[in-house]
C-alpha cells in the first residue's frame, strides 16, 4: 500500500472482505441467474452446465447437469455413476445427498442419470446449484461452463450465468494488444478489463466479475482478484493465499522475510487470512505494469498457497478439505516469481 492513500481507502482493504461471504454470494448470484434463464428456454431447448474438468483437475470425469424445456415443462438430468470413471464415482453419502435434494435415482427417468421433473424454476435452480457445489464439488461458479442449444441443436443465446463461463470463452479469442495501446480514451476500469481479458484469453465482456466489482482469475489452487479504486486511481491485484490460518510468530516472521524479497507488494495476515497484494498506479496507467503485476501475482499465489499450507496449514481458495500438510522441501522456488 502506498503511504499517501487517504484514510477512507483503508476501510476498503481486501482484508476487510469476508472471503466465505464472497464465495457464498457468488453461488447465490449463480442460482438467481439460473432461475432467471430457465423460464426463457424455448420448447425443445436445453441448457448444459458442467464442472470444467481442466480447471478442476477431474480428468476424464465430467460432472454436469442438463435441463430441457418440453411441452410438459422443465426436466433435468444430472450425471450419475454410470457416466463416471472409477475413482470419481459418487459414494453412498453423495448418492443419498442427491436423493435428498429431490433427484430421482438412475433408472427412474434415465438409465444412467439422476432426474427430476415437475419442479418450479427457482426450486430447480437451487437444486442445480447445490448439486454442483455440494455434491459434485465445484468450489466456485468460476469453475462452471455452460451452453444452451435450441431444438435443432443450434447454439442458443442466454443471459450470463453469473460468474460461470460460456463455452465460447473456454478457448475464446484474444483481444489484440493494439486494443490496449489504443484504449487511452476509455476510463480506468475499462482499460483494466482489456488487459485482464488479453491475459486470460477471453472477451472483456465475459470476464468473471463478482458482486464487489472484483475481476477473478483462477491461478491453480489460488484465486487472484483485480480491483479498481477511484480515489486515488489505483489497481489492487490481490489474493487470499490461505484462509482459516492460525496466526503465530513463526508465520509473521515468514511473511516478513518473503515480503522483504519482493520488489513490489507485500504479504500479510489479518483475521485468519494470509493475503498477497501488488498495487499498480492508475494515474498515467501503463498496461504493461498491470500485465506484469497480474503475471507475478498468479504465479506467486499458486506457489505460495502450496508452500505456506504445507508449513502452516489453513485452507487454499480452491483446496476443499485442506488439512495441515507436511513441511515443504527446503528448495527455494519462490525467487523465480520475484
């Protein structure tokens, strides 16, 4: 943080945000968006929502839900064990959870899938959300990919499902570097969006933006956020490296040592969360400066959350069920990012 920030700006530190509340709000927005899209599906159309196996590390296992609109209303199918490879199949508790959510077991509506029909839009949206989150294990809507098809299987445009990604963005086009160079007439937030879109190879209009206006970027087991501040003009590139951490003198010494080796930015712990933050000045904005900060932070956060988790425990952003790990190796790899 720069020393000349106004006192009011300190109240908007990323550390004041409840990370659990941020993730919960993302899921609420996702459920709301699904509930709004479902009644808009024309007859014969279907909406598919899957957990991205590339991002989630599930390999050949594809967990997903498909909703179809027919003359009698909405019907949905959810992946069952017959479609999952060994090692990724649902255990008894997960199957029980599916039934408790309202799904009929495989063999009732479809031979290989769970199914449901005759429920209203909001109820189905909640079922889909809880299935993807609680049973299939999606840690955040950003891990989800969706697509809609008309009755003739042609692509169908639907509203954005909150922070989930449309299939067209998974291997989407990259805004040109010229767009960044020629963006001086845009406001700071728009210029930041162009830079982030370029780095993440997606469309600026389809970036993952949460309710706080923060742009989220997945970096392995870490999440990096990009926040634009107006007064003074500043871009904060930050990451909640570890949550539910137990503060200790050893931890503070470690963070101080690592911070001293960083040419810019800092590492610190507050309210049980270890944060990494790199500021970029918004006045006389330089796209290359932000690009470098994001590249540094994505590499740094993904490296640090594993190293610090191994030594101090806590939870990584995308490390569901993390428990205190073994001490890390003595090999110092962090220097490659600093």
